[in-house]
């Protein structure tokens, strides 16, 4: 999950660029990086029929990069310093905090029976 966290953090560099093409190239490259990471992780984990915590985090990472792309387009259309940038950064930070808090509370404690199952 730390790799996806880093990929999402790198997407904030698109806010420093002036040209829409540069902004979108950074964001779409990171989206493709997300897809590649998902494929690598899917190959290394056993298949399960339900969504795992990692799956939920990957889906939210895709949604966040989509939100960054939308914000980049709105920034160019509005042609001013929008409140969107601050709102995206604050919502991203709050989501990260809430997700990691939830993930820590949802973890099963290791007992001798769960160790034997592994």
C-alpha cells in the first residue's frame, strides 16, 4: 500500500505545471503505473472471491487519480487558482488517515490457530 501512497503523492506535482498537456501526461502516466502495479500484485496474490483491503485501496487510488485529472481540467477551464486544489489535497489527506485507521482496526489479531492456517 505504501507504493500506491507514493504514486498518489506524486500526482500532486501536476498542480505545479502550467500546461494542461503536461498535467494530464503526469496524471495519466501515474494511472498507467497504478494499473501495472495492480497487475503485478494480482499475479502474486492468491485469487479470492471477495474484495480485500488492498483491492479497496487500489480502487480508491484509481478514483483519486481520476479526481486529480478532473481537477486539472477544471483548473484550466476556470483559468484561476481554484479552491479545488486545496479541497483535493485536504480530502486526500483525510481519506488516507481514515483508511489506514480503518485498516488497522479491521486487522485480525494473530493467534496460534491463524498461524497454523498460514
